[in-house]
C-alpha cells in the first residue's frame, strides 16, 4: 500500500508523531506511515500545530492546505494535504530523506 493516497481535495497519509523530541522534523517512513518528531508537548494542541508547520515546510505548501482529518488526540493521525497530488508529495519526501 502506498504512503500517499489520493482524495477529492488532494492527498492523504498516516503520520505517527513523537512529541517532546529534541528537535522537530520528518524522521522517516515505517510501514506506510510517515514518522514525524515534534519538539512541542501534546498540550492544548501545541503538537498538532507544530505538526502542521513541519509538514507545510517539508512539502512546501501553505499551512492552510494541511489539516488533521482524524487522530487529533492520538500519536497516529490521518493528515490531508489539499491541492497536491500523491506523486508530488512522494517526490518531495524522497528529496528530504537520505
């Protein structure tokens, strides 16, 4: 199963976050899930806000294009990126990861 799947708005994928990490950034991919480290603590939505910021910067899209579809209170989330095709996200991710 591919990491990114098409939706009516753009693309969606699963993200597994690690809050309270030393620094924020994309950590890799494991079993069709994007691993993201976040320096923010999971308090008052701070980790979710930082997740959106990290993904917006990584995929070079505005923050308003990214939304958490499900799992807002969970470490595993479903995220949607509006207006970007799955293959474009895949290419950008390949450029980011070693």
